[in-house]
C-alpha cells in the first residue's frame, strides 16, 4: 500500500534530519538549489544551497545536544 506524504510529514522529516539526527546532508536533500533562509537571530540568513548547508553545519556545531521538534 502506498502512503501519501503530507507537507507536515516532510517538514517533520526535515527537522528530524537537522535537529535530532544532526545530519547536514540529509537535511539539505529537502532543499532546492535556490533556497533562501532567514533565521531568528541577527545575521542568521543563507542564500542558496551552499550557504544553507554551511548554516546547518554551523548550527550543529553550536548546539551540542540534539533535540526534537513537534508540529501541532
């Protein structure tokens, strides 16, 4: 049986890759080459997949403990 993936399922999988598994490459597979990102802090932004991958890498280095996200 085929299961349809919802947008929420995709966001949850993206967050799990980044925040729980801390896997920059897995998280980046959810993104397009022309991704633009604005974070929550000063100077938190990325333009393009290369910058976004570096942003995720840096974020993983700075946050020492993995954590889970929940969509409600």
